[in-house]
């Protein structure tokens, strides 16, 4: 409110105060409407998922029947999504942590080129990546049929987030100095990795992990192309239900997804609020 | 790992794009063949409109949120940024709940004007869905830029007698230009490549990702699908390179 700091006398200040208030109210209403546009449909879908008959409305009564039906129809997709998300997380940490450390240590032109390549999947639509994978590995039918095929897609898509998130922290804490200090005190490379690097990158690792799990749980663009009838994930099942199930079932299924994803989103917001050490402000 | 599962497949994709009956000309067909060109134009128009709308509404909200401190502000920010990691399919479904046959907008307009507005499956519905996932991305970048604005410039303009509108036009908006370019390019790239939302909503509308999908699965025109996705990938990659050169860092997932 720079209005208040104006070094002008009280005579012309009053209409300004009134105008500032009006402007404040108008902008607040606008911002609230914008938030409503994002939140109301999400609320509607959660409500519809527990409503007996959405066409009639809430007065038809609330029920858990649709949720039970979702569990019956789609439990396997929910479990599979969890398995894939955890596996994606493990793989991205195992590859991403050493990769981020190495890229940060080297910091030369080769390192920057490798970083470019690792983060390239961010810039290419999942559909194109999925097509590329299908064309290259679609003929290895055992691999094609297993959930590992989807895992590969998810790792390619989420690895950039993990690497960036860790590299952001590495850049912030001056890890090279700490590392060299430990080395000059006689610590072995493995000891340094375990006792110096890992504890220091924890915030980045945590932020990256939250991002990876959230993205993997919700990944559709790649997964829709890569899945088979026996390797459906939750978002693939969601798309199915949107096309073929009644609105209440589709909503209940979406509700399950929200229940899974909202704690992760809240945790991410919390982390960002505490210092924003996520891979470049996400 | 990355080479085997990403670089090689991408190279394969580019080669496949040129391996159809028309060879390398498949890439030219994107621009020449009327059906592909119409879809391309459709997609570009939609993505541009989404970007423009997202920039306008997000900037108004971002300026407001950074200039005032009031109770509930951080909750409001959290609500405005929560769809960042929502998958496109879910966003498509939310638009159905908003503008579909049993949608909220239909109910409200039926009550207010006696006429039910149902547009989830049209270009407008798609636009609304794209706007939905663009707003959080743009708001985050613009808010960060507003925070870094030098208040002295604004005050100097005011003390020199500039009207609030003139201050915005000549001082604030130019200073935010890099953020507009960065977040606008991200929003554009995301909208161009959005598959999930289109998959749920675009039953009557042709957009590029849906065209690629139908070429691949229904027509089994694999070479054309590959050529189209290489073209799409180039567009999104170029947009994001532009975003990065302007200092943007919010990635285009979804």
C-alpha cells in the first residue's frame, strides 16, 4: 500500500484512501473468483463422488457406495500406481543423486551438456516420448507387456525434477568447500558421500522426491500410450471411467486420486514456504 | 540409461517420421496438407488465446497478492497454485463438472437466463481447461517477478506526477516483461502439448496431440504420427528455450 506513504497533505488524501479501498476490494474479489474457478470444480467432483444421485443433488443423500464400487473395479490400478511411483522414486534417487553430484562437481561444458540432455524431456510432450519408446522397444514383447515399460517412461519424465532439485541445493550450500574440508581431514570418498553430501542435500532430495511421486501418480500422457490392458495405472483408469462410467463413479474415483495426491501437494507447498528449495521454484 | 531410453528412441522417432510412403516430405505435409494444417492452426490459436488470458488474469492476481498482506493470503496463494501438479485428464473431468450436461454453469445459466449453457466438449471448454492448468504456472513466475520489482521506480514515477494507470503502463508492466515472456512461453508450450485434457474433452475439436494419437492408433499411420510429434516437440522445445532465456524456471509438466 504505497498509497499510505505518499508525502501529501490530508486534504487530497481522503479521496485517494477511498479509491485505494475500492481498488483493493475489486482486486480481492477478482482474485477470489480466480481461486474459485480452480477450487470449486475440484470440490464439486469430491462432493459428486459421495452423492447418491448427482443429477438430483445432495438432497438425494450421501453414500460411500460409489467409493466401494471404485475399489471393486479399480483397486488394481490404484495399487499399481503406488508400486510404480515408489519404484520411480527409488530409480530417480539412485540415478539422480550421483548424477547431480557429479554434474555439480565437474561444472564444465560436458557437465552442462549432460544436464541439458537429462532435462530435455521437460521440453518435449509426453506423447512424443511415448511414441519414441514404443517405436524403439515395442517389439520386445515381454518388456512391452510388463509394468517396467511404464516405469521407464516415468523415470525419463521425472528424473529432471530430481536432478534439478538436488542441484539447486548443492549450489546453495557450497558443497565443494564442505567436501574438500572433509577430504583434507582424511575422509574417504564414500564417507564424504554418506556423511557430508547426503545430509546436506536432504531438503533438495525431499522436495525432489515429493515432486517425483506426485508426478508419477498423476502421469497420463506417457502412460496412456505405454499401458496394456493388464498394466493400467490410476490415471489411465480415470480416463476409462470418464468415458464409460456414470458421473458418480468417475467422481468417486477422482476423489480417491485427490485423497492420494493432496497430502503430497500440501507437503510440497509447506517445503516451498520454508525456503523454496525446490528445483527452480515449482 | 538416459541414452538408451531417451536419446536413441528420440532419434528413432525422427527417422521414423521420414520413413513413410512420402519420406522426408511427411514433415512438409504438416504445413501443406489441409487437414494437418487446419489442426496445427487450431492448436496454435487455442494455445495463444490460453496464454494471453492466463497472463492477464494471473498478472492482476499476482500484483494484488504481492502488494497487500491480509489474513488468508497464503491460503489464497496455495489455492491458486494447487493445480500445478494435477494431471490433464482430471482437469478435463473438472471442466465437464463445470460446463458439461450436469455442470454447474449449466445449472446457473438455466436458473438465470432460462437457457442451459453446455460447452465442455467444444473449443471453449478446451480453452477453459487449458486456462485452468496455465494459471498456476503463470502466477508463480509473475509473483516472483513482482516481488523483485524496485519500489523506488514506482514511487519516483508517482512523485513525478504520473497517474496510477501511467505508472502501470510505463513502469511496472515493462519491468515485468521478462516474466511475461518466460511464463507465457511455458504456458504456450504446455497448451500445445496438452494431451490429457484434450483426451477427455476434444471429441469434436481437432488439436495436434489428439491428431497424433488418432494417426497412431486408429489410422496406424505411424510415420505421420512420428513426424507430427517431432514437429510438436520442436515447437514446445523452442518455446521453452525462449522461456529459459528470459529467466523462467517453472517446468511444463502436464
